């Protein structure tokens, strides 16, 4: 390391110890970024560049700590300083501007919203995680992703304990990371009561209005996967349910059956599963396609075991199956026909 770089880094170290205001922290960040660029151009090596960038991150973290303690006014600077011509309150023929707030805005502080967000994010990280970012062992994106997943796992453990405390999902207060819903559709509202080959269900059905009232949103965790079984004809209903329950539609999984079934027009040989997400929960694996082949079940409307094997490999516990009719290890079952 050259004498010039030692001077810069020594000065940065001293500035970090004294960075107790936003202006000082910003000056340190800017100086450190300049030093990193200078070290790179001079070919001083990656260690020197990372050293300077580390000081820049320390300065940003300090900015975030200062921001967290600084009250800020809402709205834009222009709205606070002046209402503009003709927009103030008229008093005795004069237009008076609204009072100026003493609370600084981001513009007053001299940083952008994006800078503020990143600085406060860095300040919120545990020191051990931040040090890994500063030393170039992790990116901020990687660290954020890991922290989010750590929080998800903690919530899942808490919810799993709640599930074990009582057999009733609603009474337990648990929130599920994965929910499968196979609604007992009432086909009468589609005018298909006499559809060719349709078997009469042996369970009580529910109209769409009742399905919309299901407390799926109260059973879903902050980050949750939803698998909603739906026939090709009823897809519009499925999208309405996802929206009502607070999930965003992501994709559709298709069950390909070995033989054709009912239908007034085309004979059905597929069934769909709408996949919706609440929050930002990723899949446990990244190698799964959007269709699977499996034989029909023994009972009317029963779903193949292969589907549940797929879900268990893709979506985390605790898992809830609504309108379940078969016992399944590791799942919470809910519905009138659910086995004890």
C-alpha cells in the first residue's frame, strides 16, 4: 500500500470515529468511495479496493443509524415551504403560505429516498451479518435474503408449535406456510348439472359466495404458498378466490390424467392447480415443471399422492389441507370430512 493510500485510509478511520452527524457520515462515504476508485485505477489490488469500500459501507451504516433517530416531515419540500401562488389561505386580501415545518425532509438532509432506504437497511443488520458484507464475503442482497428466510423459519417453528397445541387451525392461532384447498364446488351456477359423465359428489357442496368467505387469509402466514384445485371450466372462480384471500397469482400446475373424463364439448383429461403467493416465500427447489402425470384417485375428486409429494418437496411446513378427506402425516387437516 502506498503512502498516499495510507493517508486516505488513516483519515477515513479517524472520520469514522467522529461521524456523529449526517454531514460527517456522508463525507466519509464519499471519501471512501473516491479512495476505492483511486485504488482500483492505481492497480493496488482487490484487498485495498475492498478496504476502502468497507469504510464506505461503515459510513452508510452510520448514516442509517442517524436517520433512525431523526424525525422527518412527510410530503415534499416544496409542499412544506410554500403552497404556491394562490394556494395559501386568504386573510384580509393577502395570501398567506402555510407554516414551514421544523422537521427536516430527505431533501433538507441531502440524500435520496433510495440512499435513505439502503442506509437504514444496513443499520438494521446484525453486526456479524454486516461485517460479512463489509468484508466482501456476502452481498447485501444475499444477506437480506438469508435474514428473511431466517425470520420465516422462526415463524414456521412457532406456528408448528401452535398447531400441535390444538386440533382446530382457527382456535390455535397458527399461521400456515403452505395451504392446499380443494373446494367442494357447487356446479349448479355453471348450468352444467347434466354434463356428460359428471359423477354426483358424495359430499356437501358450497356456492362461490360461501367459498369467498372462507378464512384463508387468517390461516395464511405472512409468507405463504397457496395451491387451489380448479377445473378448466371454473378458472375464473379460482382467480376470484385468490384475490379475495390476499394471494397474487403466479402460475398454474396441470395434472395430466391417463384417460379422458367428462365434458359437454372437449372431454376433460387435465385438472388445474392455481399457485398463488402471499409475501415473498421462494420454493424449496428450482427444478420443477408446471405439469405432472398421475392416475385418477379411487374416490370422486380425490387427488393423487404424487401431488402431495410434489408440494412437500417445494413448499415449507407447517402445511394445511382444507376440505381434506384422507389422513396425511405432517399435515393439518381441516373440513367436515377430514379424518380424525
